[in-house]
C-alpha cells in the first residue's frame, strides 16, 4: 500500500504490544480507511515513537507492505494531541471502538474521518458529551448506509413533536397506546431534536438523552457483530467510582 515516502494523515484507534519492542496498531487514515500496522522497535528505550503512536494524536504516517498488516516507515505529529479527560476520554475510546467494529478494512471513508476528528475536537473543547456522541453515531450510520429517517415514520407521515413513537424491527412506527409492547419508545420531540443535532447548538433534555441513547443503541446493535462493546464496561466501571487511572489503563484501549 503506497511507497515509503508517501505520507498520509491518520489516527491510531487501538494499540497493543507486539513482540519485545514493537507495537501492533489499528490505524484509520485519509484515503486508506482502517488497516493494521506494525511499528517496529517503537517500545525501545528512549524511542519517541511510542509517545506519538497514541489514540487522539493526529499523525502523518508512511507505511509499506504487500500483505494485510503494513509496516510503518515514518511517523510525524500532524498537530497537538487532542486532550481528553475523564468522561470525555471514555467517550473518545467509545468512538474508536465504534470505528474498529463498523468500518471494513482498507475501505476509505474520508467523510467519516472528518466527522471523527470533529467529534474528538468537540469532546476536548468541553461540548455536551451526549449531543456529541449522538451526533457522531447518527452521522456514522448515515455515511455507512444504515441511517434512519428521523422526520417521517414508516408510513411516510411526518414526525410530530407531541406524539409517541416506537422503533421496532428496523422501522419507526407511531405508538397508539401505553399498553403497546416491544420496541424502543421515543417521543417525537426527541426524534426532531436528534435530527437537529447536525446543525449544532441543540441541547437534549434529560428524558431526551435517555430516549436517544436507547434508540441509537438499538440502531447500532445489528451492525456490531453480536459482541458487546468493551467501552460500555469502561463506562460502568467509571460510574461505579473506579479510579480514573485504572479505567484509562484498560488493556483493550
């Protein structure tokens, strides 16, 4: 994939130790998509590469290889690292896991790369965590062809703010009574607020945050391969009051 001197913009989604001195990385890059790469010798003493090859650090990379796993040949910072703390840090890990689970390898998604970077910047700037995550989830699903129309129901009728709806079997249906079972119940006001998130400046109410979280989980679930997201366990550990240092050092991130 490319010549050794052809640099490309990239971000590290995941890293783990490989052998005695190297790192095995999951990389997301402009023009290339997601792919695995080895950084040989990156963990040797006094080697600066390990500090650079971290999640949330914009990079310029060079890589070579004919197989599935490439070898990095150049690593340069493409700007300062995006500083994420506490809940925002866990949200960043969540975005990374979504990309690893939903993006096919070597399938360029430059629009998703831009949306991902924008979401990280928003998290680092102290933007609403719920609004930032829901916006990214919706945009990611739209870009991958899995999006849901939020302004009309399955029958084509416009969503009404004061009406209740159910999301079931991949469709948004008008809810006709409290006794109806199955699916995810969501208010029309929540659906319309979610649709407006793309323009920014929308703040979800507590009830809308709960409904939006449940709806997006139901939308994402069929595309996650049947395995739970590890970052959801990180959120549970954090909410139980586990020290931030232990959460940040989770071996899967």
